[in-house]
C-alpha cells in the first residue's frame, strides 16, 4: 500500500469516525441473526456483505454531513478545532463527495437487497442526516440521534426478510422494533454523557441539548434512567425471543458496563468522558451481539434459565 493511499484511508477513517460504526453495527448484525434464525443466523454471503455496505454507506453519509453542517461551530470549539474541515485537512468539496458517495452506497446496497429496502432508503438517509441540524431547534437532539441509530436493526431485519409481517411474534417486525426501542434509549443515555464535554460551549453558542436545558446533574439523572429503561427492554427482548442463560449472562455484563459508565461520568473529570462514552458502549454492543449470536448459532448451549 502506497503512503499516499494509507494517508487517504487514515484521513477518511478519522473524518467519518469509522470506529464509531462499532456502536450500531453489532445491533444490526444481531437483528440479522434473528431474522435468519431458521438458518442458524446466516442469511448468505450476498445479504451479509450488502448489509455491511449499507451500514458503511449510511454511517459515512451521516457523519460527513454532520461534519459539514457543524464545521463553523467545530472551528470555534477548542475541543473540535483540529477536526478535518476546520483544520483544512480535507476540503469542503471532498467532504461533500464523501457524504454523497456514502448516500449512494446505501441506496445501491438497498436496491441490490430487495425492493422494500430500496424504497425505504431515502427515509433512512433523511433520518441519519437530519439529526445534525436538530441541535439548532430542540433540546431533544439525543432522541433524534437515537432514532437514526435505531434504524440499523430494522434495516438489517428487512434486508433478510424483505417484507413486514406481524405474526407469529418471534418472526414479526415487532422483534427489531423492540430492539430499536432499546437502541434509542441506550443512545440517549450515552449521548447525554458525551454532551457534557461541550456544556459551556453549547450554552454560549445557543446550541441545544438536554445538558444545556436541564444542567449536567439533572441530565445525568435522565441518562441513568434511559439506560435502566434500555436494560429493561433488552430483558424483555430476551424473554420474547426465548433466550436462556447465555443471553442473560450477557445482560448482567451490560448492566455492569452501564453502572461503571455512570460512575465514571459522575465521579471523574471530563477527561474520563471518552472512556465512559466510547469504550464501555462499544463493549455493551459487542457483548449484546455475542450473547445473541450464542443463542442463535449454538442452540445446544442454551441451558434453561428458568
């Protein structure tokens, strides 16, 4: 690999925060496994690779759009002034090219998957991009981001099934909808924690969030409540899916992650926010995927929980 190509890939990965794909992707893959449960969770290489391409395209489009519309605020904020656009590491034209290419990749992957995914792809693009402007007019910007991220399990389910069915329950659209609702509350909780870093800056610039509206202490209480709701929904999800010991062991690990995340957010300085925000939440999503995969792929280890 040439040094120029390596540098471009590093710039691309940093610009769109490719590592943050680890938040949504495990939930999408878990939903894919459940949609293909009759085949031990495997939908085939074609569907699997197209889901990955669709996720990458949506994530790239959304993050590039966010960086574009926030570039002036990023330049003013000491924490973000070294990002690619304000630091002139990449040009605005390049940023738009990356954004539009990501959107096109999502639409193309959806077209290759099935008609339903293709028809819904513009809705998905609108949702993942619209979040970036919500901080201008609503305190509930975290909810919009949660809804955008929650599209990942829904999209993966539809990519495998290709249709919306309501019965029987274990094979219906209710399964990814329940999982999507857990993702919404999960995202609300950790995005509030992430927003603590910019509390003073956002307040000064007139940008909205629950942290600005309610103050850090009250916002942290809301974040903790959100994660308790998330955990409860994931528990309900496991019962409805008839999961057993492997899943509920994973659920206990997730609870420990949540408790540690909020301990770090409350008891430590803002230097610890990135640990609470990134590492622990990546662990949450990966543990959820591993627990779900164990239940679906290796049914012989599903010892009775009750």
